[in-house]
């Protein structure tokens, strides 16, 4: 039974826009290997994307999906494709050769074909083999970003799923904060976060939650590590929620006991930098200007060395290994891309002293016609555990 998460007209509109772009570039086709882009154009989803898959989008006509045979039921369940649009391979077949043969069988005109050179799931050897198999009629050119250009602005239906995902992230984060206590293990907080996430309607994530305490809180991307939470420690928690592959994320910090003046000050500066970024966001502002608002607040406080990263990144459709869309658009230094209504960002300033301590606070938000709307909802404050 089909479980399309968008009206079929929305998928058709997305494919049509990509095809118009191909026509403007005079490319007869685009080869799509990125799971998020295949999902965006067709609705097809499965954790089995570690096996080869390729969506062939011609400049005119219907796309074809080259896919492992075992995934066919997921095409029927989730995608807008008919079975006639799917070419399956057995595990003993060569899917790259099948892709090249399908391009030719579709009658794709000879010429330059776009291919996603930045896709994590197009191996170098497969790229080389594709180029060789198609060399008699086609040359491969860099088509990275063709689909992503349309993904950066979310539709009303996409925003609905992101809103739901943010509620899941809120529930998961609150459960994690509630589970923190001196003498508890980081694993207990992680278990509470996972449980709340699932019970709130969350699905499998593009990246695992991060829960770290004490000196480990100062290390980027520190996940739970079996450590017992001690008195007088900072904790840094970051989690996403996922609904129909759409993500929303949230970061918060906590402290066990009475925080020192240093921790209080660093937390205040971090929250102020997030507030500055949020207050700057509106249509027409550049990504670099948002970054400068956040970064400038930190630099004025003399904490530049604690913040050496981008301010935020686009968030939406995601499969592992990442829940963000930073490769599509990031809020970073000197970036001249202009914000538009419908763009969604996760903004997670964090101030870290590696192997000592770290604090961070974030929100997921959408750019509106007049500013922005924050989609996550927990208090923006350092959570004090005990005292």
C-alpha cells in the first residue's frame, strides 16, 4: 500500500524544476546518487542506501531508478514511481553497467550528462566505471548542487514535518536534561533521550545524539561514553528529531551544582551570540551577516578562540551520516548567499575548551517574510542540576 508523504503533484513539480534546469544547461540527463535527493524527487526511502542506487533524470520524460531488487517493496510503499520506472539488479549483477545500459535504453541524447561528484554514495571506482561505460556517447560533468538548489527553500508540507521533528527534539532533550544527576551514567541520559524521541514519534536519525559530561563536554561531537556524571561538571547535549526523514535539532547545556563565574559568563555569551544571530535573520540578509552577528558577540567578549566554526547550517531531509544540510547552505564567514523565506537553519553556537568544558545552545528556525520563526521551544538557559 502506497504511503506517499506529499501529494504526487509536489513530486512532479520538483522533477519538472530539475528538468528545466537540465534543459537550460543543455544536459540530456542527470545521474542522482544522493539518498536525500532521490527521496526528494521520488519519495523513495530505505536505510539500505549503502547499496548502489541511481535515479536517472532525463531532461524530458520519466525518471528511472536503478535499485537493488530487495528494495522494490519500499519503492511501492514510499515512492511516486511506477514499477515500470524501476530497474532492479540482483546482488550478483553489476549495477553500474546496468545504469549505463538504462541511460542508453531510455534514448537519452548524446552529450554531457550531469553527475553528483560530491555524493558520499558514488564511489570513485563506480564513477570511473560509469564514465567508461558511457564514453561512446556521453561525457560526465559536475552536476553537484542541481537538486540541492531547490531543496534549500522548504514547501509548506516540508515545514509541517520539520515542525513535528522539532517537537520530537524538544521531548528528547527534556528527557535527557531530566535524567541528569550526579552519580548517573551518561548512558542513562542517552537511553532517556532515545526513549522519549521514539515515543514522541521520532524515527531513525541522520546522526546520533551527543551527550557528554565533564572534560568530554569540551570536545566536539562527543557522544555518550559510559562516564559517571560528577559534581561540578558541565554537560553538553545535542539531539535531532526526525519525521518522514525531515529533521529539526536542538542543543542545550547543563551544570551539576553551582556553576563557577567562568561557566556563567561563557554560557551568557553563548546565549547572547545565539540571540544576536536570531535577531539578524530576515529575508535579504546574507549568511555572512548572520555569522558576523553571532561571531562578533563572541569576539567582543574576548572568547574568539573558543568558537572556530560556522554559526549554523540548513536542515531538512537527511539520512546518515549527517542530520544537517550544511553542504547546501551554511551561515559562515563572508558567505554572500541571501536568506529567503522558507529556508530552515539549525544555529548551534558552542563555546568549548577541549578536554576541559563546553557549553552550547541552539534553535531550529525558519526564515519568514519579516524575520524568523523559532521551531524548537525549550528555555534558552543553562540548566542547573542540584546546587
